């Protein structure tokens, strides 16, 4: 692969605090960057840049690391826009809506599901996402969960087995048997295609004991836990996530002081999903409390057909700034470096020598415009693993 010098960068966010302004974003101005063999080979002052095989002028635009969207549910069929419309006129969001998507997903062909994921992944890519986690969770049989994960695997290595998304109708009277299925044959069928295991620990889904059992079973076959925690109300999800050493507790909308302390002590990443609160018209998580306690905060889309059908990380950044009082710098870091920590990836989410060349050129002079100009398509070009993909 020919090396490329990307020069004329008005503002470069490296997420490397040892360079530039020494802030967490490691900001450089009037900068350049060399991409070689899929990686960043050099970063620094434009005037000091080495030669490369080809050169691209960013024309003073800002360059940021590609977004790391560490939480999405893209393998589904059907449409729940009517449920959204009902919510906007006063109906509450409940976990039960998931079953509507389960029925449609089970009935869909592999081709339909694969095309749907491909469309959403392309949509994400156009909005600057270069690393994506994708969960199963709308199949809820051994066959349908492993099928969803095999499809997701065609698009990313960051696949998550979420057989414990909700108890399907056919097991409504026998939850214990469903947990046996999730920890037995369904896990066995899903494991070859999954890297992570997740549980929706919430009233109306799975309780703390069930969540522990399921996450432990997954961990025993090599899947690392992550948890849907404290989304719809206070509950044990965050504590379970900390107990089992999950990579991330996601949602974190209803936390007690003890939950915040547990996250801070354990190092479990709190992944906030502000698109969900926006799309369900619910109170936002208290990002400031988490940050003040020293918790690592990530931002992700949670793109799914029910609680939040946006694929846009720039929207999530704008919501985090405007609705959760995160600074533009905190929000951008959480959507890039924070997402990488939530997925325990060390080559993405930053732009320094040795990092994966995953970057976004913004049609703006500064990353601050992501929040300052909400809803505006600011993504100009996107490079993933050293190749221009948008
Ligand atoms: O993360 N909370 C559970 N799962 C999804 C919602 C899924 C759905 O409504 O279909 C979420 O919000
Ligand atoms: Fe989710």
C-alpha cells in the first residue's frame, strides 16, 4: 500500500496527551500525518512532515480519530416507527417492544438481514464511524442468535452475543428454562461468532442472579461480559457489571452514588447512549457525576429499531454536549478514545504513531463544530485502516 501524506490539517485531534497542547485530545494545529500500511507512521507539524508516495491537502480542515461506536443492534428486520410515534404522543418505552422485532427478524431471510446490516454500516461509515460493535438479540433461539452473529461477523470482529435481551414469548412462563437455553445450546451455537456477551439486566428483562449466571457462563467459554445496565430505572445492572469485571456498563441512566463509586473503583467503562434518551424522551444520564468521580465515560449510538434508531455518532456528541453538559472535548474523546476502551482496543480511538489509520476529515476548522453545528453533515472524508472509504 502506498504511503500517504495528509497535510494542511488545520486542527488535528490525536487523543495523545503527550503531544500538541498536552490536553487529553492532544491537539495540534497546522499539522500533517503520514499513513503507511494501514497505520499512522508520523504525526507532527506540517512544515516538518516527511515525504510520502502521495499527498492529500486537507485545506485547513479538522481531522479527528474515527468514531468508535461500541454499542449497536444492527441485525434486525421490521419497522417500529409507529411505536416511536406513539411514544412521542405520550406512550412510555418498555422492554417488551423488542419482541416485535424478534418476530420480524426470525421471519427474515439471511439475505434481508445481511443487506440491512450492510446499509446501516455504510450509513455509519458516512458519518465517520470506523469501528463498530454489533449485538445479536433479536433472534432468541439457538439458530437465530448464531445466524445473527454470523451475519454481524461479516462486518466486524466486535460481535456480542445478546441471547439475554428479553425473554421470548414462548418462554414467558418458564424463564428458568430460557436461561438454561441461553447458557447452554444457544451459547454453544453463538460462541464461534461472538467476542462479547451481554445481558439486558432490567425489570421486564433479566434480574441480577440471571444476569450473573449468563455472564459467567459466557466468560467460561471465553466471551467477555458487557451489560445493559440501569436504563429504565435503578437496579442491579451496574453492580453486576462491576462484580463480573465487564468491559463496560451501558446506559447508566439511573445510578445511585454506590453505583458511581463501584464504576470508579472497578474501572468498568460507563457507556452513555444519549440517542436513547432523545428518542424515548427520557431524562439523560448524569455524565458530570460520572466524570467527577473519575469514571471512564464512552459514548455510543445504541442504533436499534426500538429505543434509538440513529446511527449518527456526531448526533450523540452534540446531545452529550447540549443535554448532558459534557464539554465538546470530553464528548469527542468519549466517542473515540472512550469507545476504544469500552471495547478494550488499543489501536483505534487515537491518532499517533502505531495507531490504526482510522480518521475523519471534517468540513470544519475545529472538532467543536460537531456540537456547534448539530445535524449538519460535517464528515468530509473517512479513512479506515489506511484506506479512504468515504
Ligand atoms: O439498548 N435495552 C435493550 N435493548 C435496546 C433496545 C432494543 C429495542 O427496543 O428493540 C437498547 O435500548
Ligand atoms: Fe442496547
